[in-house]
């Protein structure tokens, strides 16, 4: 029963990360930064601006109940919490009989990754620092977890983890270089990237939740991790193929 609950939590967290909103686009990193002023798009309540964007969804029950709360800062607060969860995860990982708590912490951090982007799109808000920190927090959380798991389980985990981390470094460098060429949209995240993210979150959540490789969840966790490694290679290849004309000066 415990394994089933862990698996369902990991599925939910991965779906939250991998499923884009059908109503709210573009992504948080693509949002135009909205200048916050008392007027010109900001909502007002009793003379206090809530500083959401001009295309924000109407306030719901919670925002209407607490109109003076700085709702425009919530997405960044969630990103800060995700960053703070990383050292906590490291400490829990090495504590005896805390593997389930470590897994729940990672799953919760994964859900906040989806939630901060959803709220930023829904409320039409963005900040340059938030757009920078959000992907950094995601990659730090995943990389830290993969390194910890590699140390615990050895080469069975270390090999796919090396592939995944190597791909992340290469694709991140490619995106940054393409941005300098004004063509970052050529290597935007596609469906394979979303599948890779989902498989990674499920694998890490399952593997963090178990004490050792004798647990029943180890095999499905390992399977998801190797699936992630395969999709990592294919999706990374697709990005480089799309960027090849610019990389080799053919465009």
C-alpha cells in the first residue's frame, strides 16, 4: 500500500510538471515583465495595488478575501522554497529511516515547480530574477537527487544519471548560445522534453522513497530512470539537429 501511495504521488507531481495549461500561455520564462505601478493594469482594493498584470484572471475567493496580500510575489516565494528544500533534502537523505520523508519532500518541490509557473501565467506576472532562478532551482534539485542516488546505488544509477546530467549541461549551453544569436525559440522545450521531465520526477521520487535495492519500488524506479536516459538522448539530439544550420553557419 505504501508503495502504491508513493507511486501515485510521483505520477501526480510529474504530470504537474509535464502538462502545460491549455488556457494559459506562454510559459513563465517567456512572459513579458510587467512594470508594477498603482495604475495601468494593477488591481486595487481599498487603495492598495495587488500588482498583478493587466491580463490577469479575475481574483478568486482567496485573493478577494485577502486583497492586501502580495500575491504577485507568491511564484517567486515558491521558487525560493524549492531552493531551500535542496539542503534539507540532502540532510534527510543521510538520516536513518527518513527515505519516505525525503521522497515526499522532492515530490512536493516538483509540484511547486508547476504551481509557480501556473500562477505566474494566471496572474500575468513575471520578474527577471524569477525567470532566471526558476530553471536553476529545478536543475539543482534534480542534479542533487541524482548524485545522491548514484552514491547510494552505484553504477546501475550512476550511468543513466551521467547521461542525464551531461545532456542538461550540453542543452543548457546550446540554449544560451542560441539566445545570443536571437534564435532561442529554435530549441524550445518539446514533447520529448516533457516526457523526459515526467520520467525523471517519477524515477527520483520512487528511488528516494526506498531504503535499498531490495525494495519492490526499485525496479520500476530504475526502469523510469533508464527511460529518461533514452528520451534524454533522443530529445537532446533533436535540439542539436534543429540548431545545426545556425551552429554550422548554414543559415
